[in-house]
């Protein structure tokens, strides 16, 4: 099955709270990149217009693209609240 691409924008507020916005879900990475080009000049997004590497901890404010395969569990373990 072909993957889909989830485009999100994350901004961490002064109090540490994360403000995440789902921009859309796309059929290709190039379509997600095109969406970034369409919205990165809009208010708020223009303050943090970069596509970020999710493995890097240097920057957290900006766009993220995650690849998912449909009809699969992507979080199969439980969780705890600390």
C-alpha cells in the first residue's frame, strides 16, 4: 500500500505548551512540500516557515512531514502519564 504524508505545523508557546496544526494529508511528499509553499507566507506560519527534521532537537517550531501507511497501527503500545 502506498504511504500518505501528514503535514503539520508546530509552535511551542512561551509557557511550553505545544500549538500543533494539521495542515493536510497528501498522496505524495512533493504534494506536502507544495502545501508548505502555499501556506508559509500566511500569518503565524511565516514566523516559523521552515521544514524541520523530526529527529533534530535543535529547532522545534516549523513544519513537519510524517509518512504513514493506511490501515496500520502506528502506536501499538500503551502509555503512561508522568
